[in-house]
């Protein structure tokens, strides 16, 4: 079954105005826009800090003590997790530098807390610098394949031809 065609004919595509056509040069100053948005972000951060300060000032002594205890608990958990993550990152970096290096022994003597940033996340640049300083590079000599020699070689016994072996098997030797 065919559908009826609409009576109205489609309008031809509208021609763009001269001011909407892309110019050879884009009129937008992207650096100025980036600076504007960066300034807005800084203003928002400052406003959020002021709001948090006002919120803390309006708290009762009990609420303030609870909030401080929660913050200490959160910071303690983040630090413990960050130290664990820093140990893992250090061991991975050491394995990249020298696969045969025993990182567990070195990690016993390291203070991994110094590899944490203010946010509790590991500082990968500090970890890489520490590994470069403490872990020796793997030997760069050519890797030789393992020997599949099988022992010393012996010469084949003399006088053993296929004809002699067949005669011996047939009992005609």
C-alpha cells in the first residue's frame, strides 16, 4: 500500500547569510575565553571556600567536633590507601627498570609516606625518581637462549649400516 504524498512541496534549502558563513579566520579569541573560564573557576573555588568557612562558623561546638573527627578519619583512610598504592606503584616501577630486582626487600626500608601528595594520591614523578636512584638497571648484555644441549656428544658406532642391522635382526649375521 502506498502512502499519499504531501501536497506541500519542500522548501529549498535556505542560503546561509553572509555573516553566518565561516570566515577564513575564526573571530573567537580562544585564549581570552580560556582565561575568562579559568577566572570563573577561581572565583567559584573562592566562593565555595567562603561558604564552607561560614558553614563551619555557624556550627555548634558538638557539630564542629564531629566534623573534625570525620575529616581526621577520612584523611587517615586516604593516607593508608595512598601508602598501599604508593608501594604498589614503586614495585611496578622497579620491575620495569629491573625485572630481577627484589622490590619487597627495598620497600621494607622505604618511607612510602613521602611519595604521597597533599590529596593522598601517590606522586608518580617522586616514585620514578626514587626507583631510578635506588634500583640498578638490568644488565644490557644480549640475552642468550637457554642451553638445550642434552649433554656431551658421541660419534655414531662404526660399522653399523642398515643392511648389517637387517641381517642381525633376521639372524643371518
